[in-house]
């Protein structure tokens, strides 16, 4: 039976408010007979939130973009965890996602880090336990690194879905460097867009008070160029994963044509798995 949560007004502003977009997209997707991602809890959360989600419908936000992103990332993360065996997963900026519900059983421990107002909201819908922790703060804070360094056994797997966009390139470069130094041998799965797609995304971004800043070059080549001890283990461009096959017909015609006719178009959106060498 569907869970009914107490009603709450999400007092979010700026970057934290953006978490409502992928949440809305995943909830909306549940009305499809064959949803790209199965996430019934997203709709239950939306039903409990006192927020005008119709703004995303009226601004014609492409819900499928967010759903295929989650699906491709889930699939990659699940492959990585099955190959390595259970290990600690540290997810940055989970917002109100339900990834732990889908993949938590593959991890030894799952830790979610987001801003205090987001974690407070998150705790209304999800409950921490021995295998799942929620930490309030910025992923850039030294505090969580000091707390977790040396406690993870095998090097952790980091996840950042829809998060790096809000940082500058030097900020992400330095952050990846810190993760490598503090957690040698760790790896990270994240998504990014090209410079051109970043410009387009800012033109269409439905929340005016959170601009997107971060873009990467094709094949995420910047990462090993920043630090040769960071290697790209997996790179999934737009249309590359088999998960796109059943979904392509739902994308705008110009995106379908571009990705079929112009190879560089596949670099407009990427899911990257980068690993730091020990
Ligand atoms: C677009 S939302 C994505 C949410 C979630 N990953 C999803 O796909 O549904 C961006 C998330 O990143 C979080 N975030 C942004 N900057 C952060 C930081 N410095 N530390 C932790 N979380 C951050 C926001 O609060 C928000 O939850």
C-alpha cells in the first residue's frame, strides 16, 4: 500500500530547491506504462509537499532527461558494486532521491550528504539506520572527510547526480583532488554536460536563482588532464547506453537527429566513472 506522509512545505531556495525538479520528473514518469525508472515513492513525496509543481509542467521541463540520467547512473553504479563487492557508498546531494531503496542492498554502508535544510526534509521521508547515514553539511566541508577517513575499509564509491553543475571548474578540480588525497583508490560516478549544452540548459533552466556553471570536454578528458592519477573508467555519452534505446522517441526531434547525425552531440551529456589511482 502507498505510504501517506505528513504534509510539509519545503522551505528551499537557491540550489537546494533544484532537487524538486528531478523528484517531479521521476514522479511524473510513474504514469507511463513502462516507466524509464520505477520510483513510486517520488509520487508519494510530491503528494506530501506543499509546492506548486505545475510550474515545471508549464515550463515544459523535459522529465525524461532526469529519468534516463538516474537510470543510466543506477545501471553503472550497480555494475561497479557487483564487480567490486559491497563497499561504502557516499552520495553527495541526494536531494529527495530514492537510490538507496534501489541499490542499498549492493553496498556495505550508504552515506548521504546534503545541506542541513535538505537533510531535515529528507528525514521526513527516509529513516537512517545502521547501514544508512545522513550527514548535514556541504560536500566541500572538511568535517565529514575527517569523520569518515580510514573508516571505510575498501576505498569508497562516491556518487554525485545533478550536483557538480552548481560549481566552477576549479572548485570541482580541487574537490576531486581532495577526494583522491583523503580516500586513495576511491572512485566517483557523476554527470556533466558540454559547454554548449550548459548554455542551452541555462536558457531553459526553470529556477532562475540557481545558474549552472560546470561543463566538461568530450570523454571527460579534463579529469586526467588535471591529474594523471585520475583515470576515466567508464564514459557514457548521450544515447550511448542501451537504456536510451526505448526512450529516444520521447526526446525532441532535434536531439534525436543531432545524436544520430553528429557524433559530437553524444558529448552534450555524459555520465562519468572516474577512479583515483592508489
Ligand atoms: C539538482 S539537485 C539533485 C538531487 C538528487 N541528486 C537527484 O538527482 O534527485 C542538487 C542537489 O545537490 C545538493 N547540493 C548542492 N551543493 C551541495 C553541496 N555543496 N553539498 C552537498 N549537497 C549539495 C542540493 O542541495 C540538491 O539536493
